[in-house]
């Protein structure tokens, strides 16, 4: 008579059986504990515990704002003798345009439906550094434009006529053509009797002019970049 020999249980199977037993036992303990808490302290406390132990709600992701291109500023003079100047250009349609003068916010205006904006800006004496930025209707900000420099200068340019002196009388054909010499600001434009005369880098100028018989009025006008004028006149006399 044969007897079936029972195969020995593997060590791995035994470990798995023990793990399963422990998990079942822990589950029963947790269920009993929850039941005890629910009976003794009530369902409300159980709900509060569940809320406390649950993962915290993540804050709603904020909509990322866009960084818009800088506005375009139309061409402006580099100098003016006025205390105010108009700045214009283009931004986004209906955007709020902000003007920054010498590092500080000055004033603002609204662009029209085409994006065009224009505003009068008060200038300080000397150099004024001006830039512009805007905020569109969705609240997105733009980059700041490149700074432009506008000099406010309300002083007339210096001007001297060094020779000849006013009231000088010239005689004969060899003195009928004379040379007017003087000095003004190096970047000024100069006219002598309505004719443009070049000014050297040191501000000096010279111009040859033919005289008529009797008195000759010589008008020398210097105009700087800001539009300020200095006008000097002398009378020269020529006799044959």
C-alpha cells in the first residue's frame, strides 16, 4: 500500500502567507477602530478626520501673463526750446500707455482702436530721457521702449563777429570783397545775408562777401538745434 508523501511547503510561500495574515489582521484592527470612534464620538468627528487626512487641495493655477513687445515711438527732435513736447507712437489697440520721464512715471494716455497714442510731455531744462510702456485690455504688460533723449534748451547760441568791425570803411577795388570772420556754437546753423555758411568743429566760421557802393548791412544769424536764434548786424561802407 502506497502513501502519498506531502511535499514540503516552500519557504517563499510561507513568507507570503504570513504577510497576507498580517495585512488581514491590520485591516480588521483599523475597521474595528473606525467603528469604535464612530460609535463613541459620532460620525461628525469621523468626517473631520477624513478631511484632515485627505490630500490638501492644490491652489488653482494662475493664468500666466504675457510680456508684450515694446511700443514704437515716432520720430522726435533731439532738442527743443519749448517746455512741452508731443510724444506719439503705436501700441496695442485700446492699451493704457504709460510715459516714463527721467526714470519716473509721468502721465498716461489711452491708445485708440488702431493703437495710436499721443500725449504732451513736460520737459525739464537739460536732457530728458523718455521711454514708454503699455498695459493691454487683458492686463498684460509690455516691455519698456528704448529711451530717447530730448534736450530742453531755451538759451540763445553765442555769436561773435570778430572781423571786420562795424562802421569800417573800405576803399578801392582791392577792398570790394571782404572776409567776415567770427565764432558761434559748433552745432549751430549759420547764415550771412540769408546764405548758409559752414561752421567748423570749434565753432569758427569765415565768409567772403562782395560789397556795394555806400553802406552795406551785414546780417549774421546763428540757430541752435533747439531753434533758439541769435542775430547780429553790422554796417560796412565801401567807396570806389
